[in-house]
């Protein structure tokens, strides 16, 4: 059961994920979380570096959809200026939003990756949906109440993976 929480890859930041590396894996699309994956949970807009990252993905014909558990106002305000499609109140780790994103992008599971900062939502949901998952280190060290609880559980799971030699992770 714990293997459902194990990401296929883990990187320090979204910026460690390049279009070239994704293309080499046959990836044509990204489903990404928003808060603490792309920007801090309380930052309203994309940073200049993140805008460049999105432009690089677009230049290489890699489609991006933001799938967030946050409310419509938050996700729309972030996504609209970037012209990036989004799904809000996704209820991750449930599979519905992942399936909806695949359908909207017109890609298969084999052509799509999930990027997120949480094991209990992004990685579990992506793995349960049969997608390649990439865990990033959270952008911010602060979280909302529910996420704080999730982080405590995640820390225990990550420590178990470390002890078993299944993951190498730097805090």
C-alpha cells in the first residue's frame, strides 16, 4: 500500500524539470499542482522564472494543466494571465480530476506526468491514476492547516522510504 505514495521521480524544484528531459521520456503533457509546487501558497502570481518555464514548455509543445484542490478564485487568478487551463477543487487524490485533465489535453497516461509537492494528494492521486509522478520540494516552508497535518504524515512515509533505501531525499 505504501508504494502508492512513492513518486517515480523527485527533484528539488519545478525548474529541475526540463522540456528536453520530458521529451526523452515521451511526455507531451504535464498535470501540475499549484500551491507550494509552482509558487508559494500565498503568492498570487507566477514569478518571472516560472513564466519562462511555462514558455519553454509551450515552445517544446508540452501542454500544461494546473490541477489544484484550491478554490476557483485562487486558481483562476493565477492561471488566466498565463493562459493555462486549470481544474479547481480537484479533490485529489481522487482520480476524477486527473482523468478530466487527460481528456482536456487529449493525451494518454503514458504521455503525461504529474508534478506536485505532496505525497498524500499529488503523488497518491497520480499513482492511483496510472501516471508518472514527480515530487518537488515545497516552495514555501509554511502551509495551511490541512497541509500541515499532511506534512506530518508525509514525513513518516518519507522516513520509511529512506530507511528501506527506496528514496534519497534532502530536507
